[in-house]
C-alpha cells in the first residue's frame, strides 16, 4: 500500500489532516451543532413523495440553475428578494468554497477574526488563498478599531465574519458589519449559519446598496436538515454571476433540490423547534453558571463553556460519561450543542460532578 509520500500531492497539503468532528456512537452527541429535533412527520411524508417523483427522471440531469429552489429560498428570505439574488449549493461550505474560487485564489488574501469557524481558514488555504487572522477581543467580540486598522493595512480581497460566531456563540452587531464593509475594497462574507437562533438583526438588511456584501446561510441547523446538505447565499446579482463562472455543472442533484423544496414547504413546522432549542440552551447556561462555570454569551444553538484547567481531560471525562462535546484546542473552553432536555440534564450532572 502506498501513502501520501508516494504521490505528487501539493506540498502545502502534506502536513494536513482531514477536517471533521469525531463521529462516535455515544448516548449524548453534542459536538456538531445539529438540531436535536427530527424533521416533522408532515415533512417526512412530503419528502418521500418529492423524492419518488424526482427519481422517475434520474436518467436526466437536474436543473443546472436550480431555479425552483432558488426562487423558494428567495421567498423564504423575504418579499424583497428575488431569484437573481440567491444561490444554492451542497451545504454552506460549498458556498464558501465557490466564493473563494471566484474572489480568492493564488496571489489573493482572505481575512478573518479568530477564534471563528475553522473551515474559513481551511477553505482559504485549500484554494490557494493566503489567510490573515485578526484576533478577537478577550470577550470574543470584534473590536472595530482593531478590525479597521487591519483591513486598511492588509487590504484583503475577501473578509469573513461569522454571526453568530462559531464556536463562541455571539452575533455581530450590524454596525460592526457596516464599519468592516466601509473599510475594505474586498468582498465581505457574513456567515449566518445559525441566524435563525438569534434574536439580533440579520446582515440581510444591509444588502441593499452594498454590492460586495454576501450573506451565507444553511438548512443544516434550524431546518434540522443537516443530512440533506443544502446551503445558500443572498447577494447582489453580480456575485451570483461570478459564482456561476466557477460552479461545477449540475452541482445540485435533482434529489437534493426536491428535498430542499419540500423542507421549505414545511418551514413553519420545522422552525417551530427553534424556540425550544433556545430554551434548552438558556437552561444549560443557567445551570452551568450556577455550578460556577463561565459561559460566553450565545445567540446560537450552542454554548462555549469554561474555564477548564485541563480542557482535554475535561473532554475525555465527559466522553467517559457517554457525552460527546467539541474541543477546538481553545485553551480552557469546550463547545456544547443545545440538545434535548434529557441531554442537557446529562451535561449538567456530569459537569456539576466535576466541579
């Protein structure tokens, strides 16, 4: 058997490991920010009919432009949006990759505010785009003055802002996004994977008059549709035209498009779980604070909890109790998804015991 050393793999990839959280068969899995509530029965039934109808025509390629799906997504975002402002792909990660294929690449730079979503850096580097990291403040917020100085100094081609931020949880105030946009000539990508869980204003309201602003979303989280892999963005139509230059032909299967349209038809029923997830999150926060832990403010469906003297040991101790959470290598902190009430009970009992 050969290994990577025997192949002409790019030198910058040789030292890497594949991205991905551990997938372990344990009773309580709270490490990937999934919605713990399954799709409603009405959606499952509709999905069966939709996939069956699509299956009849699988000898033909799907709609390359996903017109029906993009129209449905535009309707979900609001009456002010239209087909030409929306794009869809296989998860928001493919959306991010397509954006960097179009606006990044060799000789170009992307700037992000860390700690944040690790795939921003990884996608930048695998597309040959130089990564520039600007540290967040001690409370994990973006300091506007620091951000503006960095943008003016480095003049990046692309800027990433995650709101709510993963893994820290808090949303970014629109005024901060406005200041960042005004300070860069590049494309500003606001990653709103967890937007539906937040009560703060979305960056979608900032799109008019800002042709370099892009807002990315996903159906994986609030829609409880992680297994379907559907992400999308809203932006000026010119951004969509740029992405069409790099997208693969027929990148969204007919089955994916049919499934996502079914999910949109049942959006109200699916999103009804968002309030319960928020309640579970807030109950977990209250319990951990009462037990003496520090919890970062969260507008998402997860929390960042600390400060652990030995993060790796604390992660392992939870795993030994059948509870899988996320260790990002952020000293003193673990990220925990807001799961079902019984899962929250298990987390609180385990961490209270360690205290």
